[in-house]
């Protein structure tokens, strides 16, 4: 891996995203703190800089392909390449009823960030990642997207039915596998990180893990050496079933 790795983390202004940025910065990465809100992004970058981390704010709205392209152009002008992309930005959505009560609009709102946004940002950044000696893409997934766990009557997910969020993470798992197939034989690896039940805004802070604990698997995948996997779905305690 390059000594001065350039790492972009979307949704880096709080929660798991901020912790991923902090931990990557502690490993010597130059952190690009991606955030939709410029003020919050600058505050996050300033907080990281206060810890001795080289961090810069970068405005990026993952739901806007033009914003993603502008961010990629800024990175190219300033750094010429990108070594790490962590697609962390995600939402749960407001709909929590049964699938039969959902509308296409309910799904579209969540998919714009959790699925379409990942495609837009990844595609905008791929030319820069291909210039890296060891480009790494990490997509933040969830056990809630596992079809195996959702169909297991003994799983904690057996009675969870969050249509938009769960199906968006299943779709994210699938597109990550497809990107891995395209990138096979290149210097770029792409994997899924499952942080576990982390207490964040997305779940009303009901998780029992801290953001720092949830960030660890994403950081590990972001710093994989050449022998590491691509197209894998991993948590701290091992592989997550599809």
C-alpha cells in the first residue's frame, strides 16, 4: 500500500463514518471527510485535525451524480489518485410498515442513498482508484441484508421486516459482488463491511456496540494487503452469510 494513502469516506461527519475516518487517519491515511453538509464536513475535518490527523473536508452528496463527479475532479486535481473509498453514507428511511403497505416512493428514497448513490460515487472514483497501487473499496452493509439470516426462523432477524432498508442492503451486497467480478485481476479490491448493531442515529442509538467498535471491520478491509479477499461480506467475527 502507498505510504500516504488517500482515503475518502462518505458520511464522515458523524457516527461510524467519523470513526472510520479517525482510525484510517491514525494509520497514516490522508483523510477526505466526505459530507453533504459543508459546515458539518468542515467540523469533522477540524476535529480529526485536532487529533493530529491529516484531514480535509470534501462536499459530496451521494444522491447527486454531479456532486460525485465534482468531488472526483477535486481529488484528481489535488492528489491525482485515490487509494481508499469507503461508501459509508446510508439511511434507514421513515417507512416501517409491512411490505404490502409500502410504495415505490418509500423504497426510492432509501435506494437513492444506499444503492444508487454507491454506484454513482464508485463509478466517479474508479478511474482514480485504478491509479493506486492497491485501490480499496469498502461498502457498508448490514446483517439485515442477509437473505440467509432473514429466512432463518431462529435468527434475530426472523421478525424484522424493514422492506426498504433491508432490501437496499441486499441489493448493495449483490452489486458489490458484481463489481468484484469486473475488477478481478486489477489492483482494486472491493468488499462489504458489516459493522454489527452499532448505536447510531440510524437506529435511534439502540445498538450495543460503539461507533469505534463498528468501524474496525471497515478499516481492516480498507487496508487489506494483496492477499486479502475481494467480493467478500465480512464482520469482525467472520463471514456474513448471503
